[in-house]
C-alpha cells in the first residue's frame, strides 16, 4: 500500500537492508550459508559493504537466529529477519517454511 501515510523516509542504504533473499543458496535463511569445509552453517551480515562474520553453527536455525539478532541491532525497524516478531518484516520469500 503506497499511500503517503504508509511511506517512510529512508536512505538507499536503508532500503537495501529491506531486500528479501532470492536465488539458489545453500540455506533457506537470509544471512546463512553452509560451509562444507567445516560442515557447519555460517551466519554473516553485510554492513557498510563489508561482510561481518557472526559465527559457525551446527544447526541452520541457530545461525538464522544469530543473523536476526545482528539485523535487529544494526538495521532497527528496517530489518528483514528470518523469524519475525509481531510488526517485523519477514526475510523469507516463502514464509511457509518457518
């Protein structure tokens, strides 16, 4: 709904934080990928055009929750998270996989 009352002022950088995850990836969660060299899921977040390592996890969902915590901290209301709380945007294209 693009009515003026529903729009918010945001920079291009803030709008880019709002993107969904697309394409063929090794994880269904945003900010998570599987590293076959260490046989773990790695969580990372992109800040100021740099990738910040958040940790390696045995479980894909734990890595996704680590990404969510970092996204909430850095992106505030612009964050798209994997496990949204009420009022937050979901990062997943297909929300049925939660």
